[in-house]
C-alpha cells in the first residue's frame, strides 16, 4: 500500500514538527512507545523526503525491526499499528488536542501523513507554530526505509539538526527534574555547549543491491558509504539536546566519520552511539570496564557484544547482542569518564545496536530512569558526581526500547 499522490499534505516543516512534539508529550501517547516511534517516523520522513513513495515493507523494517524478507501478506504489524495510530490520533484531537491549530491524520487506504490546518475557529497561541503561508512547499511522502531503521544518507546532518532546532524553538516542554538537572550540570558544568558525536557507520553497497558493514581489510576505501545514521542514535541525540537546551547549553554536532580530536580537547564530549559504529573511539578508549566487541571478531562473528573485563561474582564475562530480527533485547553502556583533556568530561551512551543507544540516552535524560542510576550509586556509598561505567540490559518491543535494567555499575577512580 502506498500513498495517493493526489492527496496533498499541507504545512511546512515547523508546522509538522511542532504539532508532532505536542502529540508526543500528550497523555494519550505516553504509554505507547511503538506508536510514538511510528508517528515520528512518518512525520520526519514526510518532511525530509516528500516525494519518495513509502511502502508497508519500509515501515516494517524502519520502525518495527523486521528483516529484509518481510512479507506483508504474512505479517500484519504495519496495518495493525497504523490502525492503532489513526485511533490514537482521533482520541488525542477529541481531548487534549481539541484546540490545536494543526491536525495530523493518516487518510484511510494510505500510509502517508496528512497535515492540515484546523477547520473552523482557530485558536491563537504565542507558542503555536505558524500555519503555512501561501506558496509554501507542499509535503507529500516519506523516504524509503531499509536496514532496520537507517535514515537516508543525504539527510543525516539535516535530520539530526532538526532535533536541535526544534528543541531550541519549543517553549512548551516541562522543566527538568532536580535529578536530571543535577546530573547534567555536573556533566556539562561550563556554559559553552558540549560536542555531541553521533554514530555514523561505514557501509558498502546500496539500498537496491543490499548493504553491509565496510571491512577495512577487504573493501576498497572508495566504495565506502558513510552518510547514514540510525533511528536509535537519532532518538538519543534528541533526548540529549532536549535536556541541554533547557540548561542553556547549545551543543555542537559532529558525525563520527568527521570527528577530529582537536575539536574535543576544550569541550565536554557526549558520544551517542557504539564504538562498533564509531571507529574513532578505538583511537581513544574512554571505557575501561565494559568494552565493545566488533561484529567481525570472535567469538560469534557477525554478532556484537560487550565484554565485562572484571566480572563480579555471578556476572557474565561477555554479553552478546541480538543476532536475529525482530530484536527483543540489547545491551548498552552509560559511562562518565575523563574527556580528551583530563580537565574535561566525556559521557558515553552506547548500545550494541541503536536500540541500546536510545535506551542509554533515555536513562540519563528522564526523571524516573535517572533515579535508578543515582540510587545505585548511593547504594555503593558514592555520591554523584563521580566517574562511572554502567551496564544495561534493554528490552525491545515493536522496534523501540521499552525497559532498561542496570546489570552492573563500576565506580572509577
């Protein structure tokens, strides 16, 4: 099923993103990460690639973690979740969104996102995004998704930049809790914003012929495709920039393949993504207790893992990541370590897959989750701030992380 190109989507990028932000903060959507992820996917892809046809299979791969051999005749997850999203949007606009100036809807028989001005009396609001002006470009269709949630390559910087621009412009987000504020003021104590480095893995191939990770021992360098990032890493960047903006710390973004250490010497560093995909991290191993195994290394070639260098009694020495889709779990590390310069700090938010990376970011950006970390530190008779490394086990459902458990915590000297 694909969208009907004769049904235009009205509204500019700010209209769509502003309205999506309202919806995602609503009580109606607070209990469904799958629907939140689906709506975000449809909205951002509608903005970034308006003329690309969107198919059921692409949503299954990009949002719900289905494999490339997904068969919509056998697996109805997309149709079911699209139906739920339609119903949830209708519920939202009947209650919390009754006065919103912009309406998001998914027309029957289609997967595209329609963005329309509210009909009838429109409510003026100083914080509401402006309605589309005459002559503003019409947005029609999201991009092709592939490889389990990779964003189209030419849009990496723009897609990540969207989160910073949106976070900077919105004034409706609730204030930070004392726990979240205290944690981040310790991580980023200086007024100049930190450097955020996000995952940017190298591939060879194409979305038509198939893609795989680049092997530096076998593949020519001129065959590298390095303009992709993952949805989970992007979601992690969004969580971090949302908090930093409310603290008045405007970050500088850098995709991993363009990172130079000179840029990080005089800044706090926040790394969103795994050393598996951010190869520059191997030049400066911030982590000491929980190290990432490359997918190409033994044991279990093709499967990433986190190695526990000093397992406590009852702990595993190695934690293997998921090996088949749909992913149901992941492992991740949250680490606060010295930065490139000893006077600076580095915060590592890294999963074996991007689901773990997103969960790591949520752990330190959301009130209820950060309490788990602070409570564990207090249980070790340690008061924050302190350098530490924390290992998480993440439960994944519907292509998004839904629960994180702290398996192990190491305080560093």
